[in-house]
C-alpha cells in the first residue's frame, strides 16, 4: 500500500497530536481527501518519518496523531550541489523536481549571461518560493526525509560564494577530454555547474575555472540544459553507489 507522505514546517515532531495548517492541511483534506483514521506519514526535513493517522478534520486544519518516529530513507553518500543555469518555465521545474528525487543536497540557480529568463527581485522571490514547493512535492513522492537547500537565484560570481568550499568542482564541456566518471574514488562532496540553454560565456567559463571548476565530458553529444543536469547527477550517484 502506498504511503501518504506530507511535509510540515513544524520543527519539533514527536509521538502525540500535531495540527497541520495552510497548504499541508488543504492538501490532506481537499486534494488527497483523507478521512479520519487514514494513515499518513509526516516529515519536517530532520531525516525522520513520523507515522500516524488522521485524528480530526476541521476548517483549515487537520489534526494528526503521531504514533512512531522512524529513520527516513538514507541520503546519498556524497553531498551534491547543483549550480543550474536558470532555464525557462517547466524546464527549470523539471530540474528542481528530478534533482531532488536524485538526492542533491543543494541547488543554486544561476542567472547566467545567456539565460533566457530574466528576473527582478520580486520575480526571483516568487520563483524561489515556487521551486521550494516543487522540491517539497518531490520529497513527498520519492520518500526523501530531508529537503534540499534551494538558494535564491544569483549571477555566477555571487552564486559561487554559496557553494561548499570543499570537495570537487566540475562543469560539463562537450570538448573536454576527461570523462565525468573519472572523478577520484572516495569523493564525498561535488559541485556541478550546468549552463543555461545558450551555455556559459567564455567569461563565465573563465570565472568558474578560476574558482576551481574542472571541465568534464558526459559523452559525444550536446545535451539540453535539463538533460545534462539530470544525466550528470545520475552518473555521479551511480558512481557513488547511491543508484544501482
């Protein structure tokens, strides 16, 4: 039987009763149409799943009786950060959704010079809220008990300040002679930079190289930005043993 998993912003969950509000309550009552007594699993991003059942339904609220705290699905043995050139509409949503399912720890949207998408501050805030909701939904579906960190979209020079200082830094380049699979065994942290639809400019490639990014190849074909990101993440997770 498929478990119904719901994310809640509640920071402290424990056996007993808790109340869902807002979007979570609406999703349970109006979208899933759960009833009193139905099983549900809550998670708040702390790495655990909280099994329970619907105890009461009220206007704008759903009361859940939590029965047990269980270890969530294990995270990847490598910490993956995806620096993704912001793509148009559904393409970016797809990257956020599938990257979450594939186990990335952090997503940094990059407003590159050749990005088709242009965002002012208010648009960027709305996009960030939307992408975080996409990631929540992906975690609910895939069984992840931790949410990836999604940063606000930023230009490449600013985005580079948001990525971890340790581990490997790689960017894809069709002309690179070194394959992506050649990363050193035992690597525990990888930052992957993917350009937008039009690719990175020479200046951006130089900026990334100066920040320690190494060029790697994913094969002989030129892939769309969303395909390149997800294929590369799958390769890295397979190499690490997370996908098998």
